[in-house]
C-alpha cells in the first residue's frame, strides 16, 4: 500500500501536478465569478435566494475570503439588470467555460493522453458542460430548499422535538456532500479525452470529495485561527486566501484524476 502511494505521488510530481494546478487555478479564478453570475441569472427565474448558494460555501471557505466573495456576489445581484443579463448569458457562460477547458487539459495530462477533440468540439462541449452543471446545481439547491420547507412543516405538524431537526439538518449536509461527489464524478467521467466507465472514475471522485472537504475545512481553520495574512498582504489578504483555496481545489481535482489514471492502467494491464 505504501509503495503504491509513493508511486502515485512520484507519478503525480513527474506529471507536473503542482504546476498544472497553478495553471488550472488561474483559469478557475477567472471563471469563478462568471459562473456565480450565471447561477444568479438562473436564480432570477426561481424562488431560490442568493443565501442558498452562499450558505453551502460558508463553512468551507476561510472567513475573509467568504466575506469578499459574498459581498461581490450580493453587490452584483443587487445592481444587475436581469433583462440585460439574460440576453448576455451566453457571454457569461463562455467566460466561465474557460475553466472547463483548462480542466480538460489538466485531466488529459493526468491520464497521459493527447487531446483528440478539435477546437470547435472542445469549445461547444465546455459551453454545454457549464450549462448542465449550472442547472444541476440549481436543481440540487432546489431540493435542499424544498427539503428544508418540508422538514420544518413535518416537524411542526407532528410536534416533534429538536432532535428531529438535528437529524434533518444532518440529511441536508449529507445531500450536499452527495452533490459534491456527483459533480466530481461527472468531471472525471466526461471531461478527459478518454472513454471510461463511470465506475472506473468513482474512486477518484470519492477521494476528491473527501480531500476537498478536508482541505477546505483545514485551510479555513488555519486561516481563521492561526495565520494572519493581513500582516503580510494587508487589504489583499482576503484575495490571496481565496487564490490559495482555489489552488487547493485545483490540486485536489488533479489528484483525483491521477488516482483514476493509476487504477485504470492497473485494470488494463
């Protein structure tokens, strides 16, 4: 087991996973707010509030970065002309899709395969993927919000005690983790230029889910309780923290891809 782990780490480093994660994080940072804006456009046609999206990330992101992100999103939401934004949704999706194309490149490198899809196909595929991902997240948020209303109604109607409310909140957390796993599963199954069975990418998706949650919670605890980025970076501290969090996210995604690559090669041989 230790030998296999060392071999995986060695392969990942030989693939330049740290440099690739830095490149990927650059495009993900550029794509993050356009994607959030795309979700806001979708939310303008539903009863889902901005807080529904932000609350999911609140416990995952360091406090300073969360405040920066939430204030930017809320300000954009309050000032946006939704008629104009609805017309410009293609531009917004295009901006966000650059991160998807960067993900394709990073995962192809993890699988040690060359891109065999032409530029037009990659472009169209990334746009469709962003649209599908946005609707999937909106659907999941809708289920969470609906579940909250249904849960409160059942608890009130049946006059259940507070323990049932705790259980219901636990269900929401489990559901959110399930959504994260599903997103990673779709990423590993669809984005690489290699046909794989969905069960073959499940291990990497599971490791990425656990790794992302632990990395986010650990980094959040470190920033909120130990480190003080404001001393070095001043007012840019929140921005730097956000960039590091995106880098950790990129690294986790690529590690999951490396795990899947190693397992698939083992099956082939």
